[in-house]
C-alpha cells in the first residue's frame, strides 16, 4: 500500500484542498493530511482548529488521516512511511513554486516522490488568503469552504 502525504497550512481548508485530497484518496492506499507550520504566514486559526476543520471536511474518506506537524515535510513523510508527497496546483504560478519546493525535497530525501494533482477547474481561483479577505469584509464564503469553516470565519471577523 502506497502512503502519501499532503502537507499545508490549510488556514483554512477550502473546497479546492478537499478536491485534491479526494483525488489523492482514490490513488493512494493511505493519505495523511498534515496541518503544518508555514514560517511565512501568521495563521488565523490554531493548529487544532485547522485540524478539526480538516477532520470534519474529510470524515467520509476512510483512508485519510489528519496529523499536525512542526517537522520538515520530508522528515514527517519518513516518520509516516509515506513515499509520495501530494501537491495541489491551481495554475502555472503554483506549478512554478511547487516545482522549486519539489526540487528541494528531492535533494533532502531522494526516496520520496512529489506528484502534482490539478485542482478541479471550478476551484482554481480559490486560495485561503483570498477567502479570508472576503470574510474579513463580511462577504459570503460558503461557496468556497465547508460550512463549519464559513461559520468560524464569520465569527472571527465579527469580533
């Protein structure tokens, strides 16, 4: 059974993320979704909140497990015996950035392969930062994120 790891900040998880994870779950025997620390971002939600949002959004996928990690992605992959890193791409700019990261990961751990899964066309415009911006100005984000996430965003920005 091939194990895969999809790591990200997921702040918050979007329908685009869910789409990529669903696709990965059909390809791999086990998919770990790692709620990771991104040193370039200041998350709106805590690690535990982000993990719970992911669990709620993905509960129907029996072969998907949510973990929280402060490790380098390739180190976590080794700990989980995952041999594949999954990366979702929305377009060319994502691919350029992800190719650079994949190259570094390959240098760090040549035994781990990165694969790219394109996001479905109707989710390609979604990014967590854009969704937070919409919510900040009291826009309706329910088309972009699972219900509990939309509610949490509304609650955060009404305070």
